[in-house]
């Protein structure tokens, strides 16, 4: 085994690791931060007999970590990167004829193994920092195990991590041995500052940085969830720190390589550095001079929503393993201190490990790559956590819609073409289709600014960012332009002969990738949009893009109905028809009539609408047809306004009141609910069929309501209604008196008292169960008494009433026994 001048803690287990890989193909190495596994293990294994001069591939989760590991190993050998140790990342490679160790990012390895399933000339694949559980790492391991089982029994696979459930990974690797290194870390004191829920995280982090700056010597590493928080903390610190010896250095993925390297370099003598970083600095990275860590406790996690079809960034509590990794950064080179912005008691609520990306990722790229590998069902591969069924279903639906997979899940020729580009399937389709129209270069540049954050600025208008990207200077922009040119050349070769035509605007190019995300402004200038897939999304009204009537949305974040647009491009309405006419969208433009109820006009509104998905492109008015469907819409619309607005006659209102009376008297017993509320909830059942051919509330006639009410009452109910809740009461004199069923006291008649003479039994309704309320009147039609017990009235207060009435109306008869007297409507004849 190779000897090294500088000892590292990992050296203690290198012999055991080498022995394990001589005895079997797979192993798991668990070593804490600072042990040296990333840069020492590949060099130690390089001359093992099983390598037979082949290469070792070392996978790193990020470009920054890959560059750092390659540089450190090359320095150990006294060489430059590109000699024994090479580097292969998206924005450039340094590989030479003598290269034996290639440090690659996880995404690059996935492309390598798909292009060469047998991994010719490769002796081992080392998965570093596997605990981060990226989708590319999980997929790369699954393919490596599949290749090992079917093509390369001699291939070695080593999974390395600082915090990992080693036993679980060992089972996946066929009960592989687990080697553990105790490592060597300097002591780190932990102080809990707590979290003030009403205070912005940027303000609390700023306060913690200033506190540590006064209390502790050395440089600081500050963990924040994302670029926005980093920039806001940087702004606050520059306002409050006047010490010229303190350098503030942001560190996140969208920075140029030079800016990232500047953040990682140690501070010059006599100076201190404050590095404001995302999770990019958690692993595989040592920043010299850092002995203070300030941890916000937050991380930004991509979460894919299958029903929405978008990946949104969600801010969550970092896992316990991630928090320990962050804390360990303070003890890499000397004793340190970690300030945590939460309570110590909150540690128990933290998840043990970060959630695997495969659980919450867009699986369309994975599914297409699996199909290219020859596997239509990814769950048959050896994943530590199987991909979720809903996300696979959504991914399969997308790939079917763009012609990348056939009905059996096999890759199609179109899918093969898309898979040759190292882009997500949607963006690969955009570049390939654009190539057929001679615009591969423009589409590739658009894809570049979508996959590499920060290019062309951060404006949501992608057309604006494309212009800026074309003028940008700097290494990262130049590298991405070269990469995009390569994508364009590959797409042009795959596309074949080009179709003649005019230049296509960025919005139309974007629609090749996202035809389901063409959106229309709900109200011009409001910033509120409806997408063709039926979802809603918003953009700040102050943005220039918010003035566009139609846009294509590339990136969104937030919940389904409250999505915020991160990037989009305008598209002309005519371009949508062009897209559909050329068969480039799974949506069609359909023209159909739609009927709605106009509450203001109280009438049907019928329009012929051209639709693209959920979007209305144009419309024209049509006359309302006499159909049951239109009648139902009219009935429901009127019910929403209020049943009382219908042209009810007095007789119809009384009919409803009589039915309501019997319904309450009999505790329903099958009587229909004819109240306003009851009729409103069932307008489609009683009204709609009787207003066919009517187009407005005004057009409905009382006769329509007669027919509707009649249909609600079967013959037997009508018979009972007439006998038990009659419209009129016939007095002993023969007078027909209307019964008021709406009276507050109950069904009531008003009758002159002398017309009831001779009546010894109180009149009742509902089969004798409910007494009729009698409002007794004087001969001058003035109320004298209200009663529900006429016989009781005759026996009781009649005497007093008689005395008063006799004095007031002397010409009328006032018998002592009214129950036995003849009823009358007249006064006594004169002279009697």
C-alpha cells in the first residue's frame, strides 16, 4: 500500500479497507469529518492488485467538492490536476493520458455509465458523502450494482460517508463489510442561542455573527438556507462591520468558480473571514482558519409535486446528521465553537438523516435513463429507497406525452435522441425540436440559463436573461456557452434536415418544453395567471413580464394554488396555434360552446370559446338553445340569486305555505320542502325541466311555476292538501274565508264573530290535529279576540265581549248562548 508523508486519522483503517476489497467486490466506509477519507482512500487503493492499472472513479456531490478533492490529491502527489488525478465536471474536464483517478460529480457519473454500461477500464467506483442521498448518487449506485451483477463481476464498489446507516447500505451491497474510522476531531463547544419566531432569520444570524466576532478569534462559517438569505445577511454585515481586517465571502452553487475558490481559501495573515454558505459547505470541504460555526438550523430542500408537475424549494429544519456535520466544520483544524440558533431541547425533534432526494424528486429523468438502460420499471433496480409510485406515474405520463416512451415503458427513437443530451427530458426536447427548425443554438442557450442558476441575472423574464447571458463575461458564463454549443451540435446531428421558417421567439422555444405551462393573464397587469394545466400562479405586478397577456412558465415555487413564477417568457397568442398545428403540444385547440349564468343580467350567456387546455383564447356570443342542459344552468343560476325573485302568484305562494304547514304538522311525512331554501337546493330537480327554452329570469312565466309545483305533488298529496289544508274556510253563514298559512300564530282566518254563531266545535286543520286560529272581528271588522278554543270563548269571555258589542252595535244580535244561535251576516231589522 502507498505510504504518505502526512498522517491522517483514516490511515488507521486503510489496511482493513484494502483487505476487504481484496476479499470481495463491495465495502462500506464510515468516517467522521476530517478523517481524510475523500483524499486519502483513492490514493491508498490506487496500486491494489485488483485495479490492474484501471481507473478509480470518485463521486462527489458538488463541483466545488470535486475540484477541492482533485486539487488536494494532486498536491499530495506533487502534481497538477490532469495528471494522475483528473477532474470531470459539467463545466470542464482535466483528464490526461496518465490519469488513474477521476473525480467526477454524481450527475456526470450517471452519464458515464449510461454511455458505457460495462465501465471499461474502470476498476472501482467510490461514492463519497453518500449520506447526502442525492438522486444521482442513488441512481448511479443502482446502475453500478446492476452492471456489477451482469457485466462486471470484478468491479469494486465502495460507499463512503461521515454520517450513514452503514448496516443498511451494507445489505444493499450484498452484506458488504463495514469499516469504521474513529477519526480525529478537535473539541467543539456548542452554544444554543435559541430562536426568536418573530424575528427574521437574517437579523438573528447577523446578531450571532457580531456576537461571535466579539467573543471568539478566528474565521467563521455561517450556514444559511439559500442565496437570498446569504445576500441579505451580507448586506447587513457590511453595514455594521467597520473592521477592514474582516472579509465577508458568500459561498453558494450559482457563484463563479473564482468566487467560490476565494471563499474557500484561508484568510491572509492578520485577517479574518466570515463565509456565508449554503449546505454546499457541509461536507468534503475544509476552510482553513475556520474555528467558529454559526448554524441557522435551516436548509432549502427541493420538493417535487407530481400533481402540479413542478419542483419547489421548501425551507425546512436541517437533519440531526447535517447539523452534526456543520458543527464538525469548527473542529477541523483546531478547537472551535458552534453557535446554534435553536434550543437544545429541539434536537430531539430533528430528523436523524436528510430525506433522500428520490422520495421528493421529479423522476422523469430517472425513468428515461432507466429505459435507456433497458429497465422499464425502476423499482426492479437496487435502490436504498424505492422511487414513489405517484412520482413514477407522473413521470411516465410526461415521457409518453413527448413521445420518449411507448405504451410499454420502452424507450422510443425520439427518447433515445432526447437521452443523448445531458439535460432534463423537457429541456432536451426543447433543444431537439428547436434544432429541426434551425434554432438549436438559441434553445441550448435557454436551457443553459435554466440548468445553471444565476446566468443572465435573476430577472423572471427569460428573454431578458438570454440577452444578458449573451453579453456576460466571466469563466462560468463562457464555460456554459461552450457547453450549450455542444448541446446544439448534438441536437442538430440528431434532428436531421432542418425545416425552413422564421426565427422563433424564446417563449415559443420554451413552449416546446412546457406546453402545459402556457399561461394567460387573469386580468391584464395584475400579475395573476392561469396555466393551461388549470393551475394558478402569480408574478410581482411591478415586473415587466406581468404586463404580458400570455407567457410560458419554466419555474414556479409554492403551493398548488399559490404558486409564484420564478422564470417565464412571453409568447404571442398566434404562436400557440402554431405550436398545436405542428403537433408539438399534447393539448389541442378546441372550439366549443359554453353556457353560463350572468348574475347581473339574470340571464343565460352562451359563448363559442376556443380553448387551449384551461385557457380561453377567443370567444363570440351565441343564442341560447332550448336544451335541458341550458335549462339546468338557468335554474341553478336563479337559485343562486334567490327563489323569491321568481314571478310567484298569490295562489302559488299560498300553495307553498299550505304544503309547508302540513310538512311541519306531520314532521315531514314525505311532504316536499317548498321553502325558498328547500327549492334553491333542488332547482335542477323541480324547475329546470319546466323552463326549457327560457333564457332569462324575466322570460319565466307563472304558468311555468304552476307546472313545476304541480309536478312536485302527486295526486294523493293534492287530495290530502285540499282536505287537510284547504285554501278557504266555510263559515256557518256560507262565507268562504281565505286561510292565511303565513301568519305568525299559525293558519288564521279573520271572521266577524256573528258568522260563527251556532258553531259549538272549534274548526281544525291537518285532519283535526291543528286548531285553526280565529281572529274574531266586530261588525265593523275591528279585532275583538283571537282564539284557538271557540267553545271556551263562548263559555268564558263572550259575556264581556257581548256587553261591549251590544253597547257599540245595538242593532246586531248578541245572544246569551251564541253556540245555539243562528249565524248571521246582517243586523236585526229595524223595529225589532
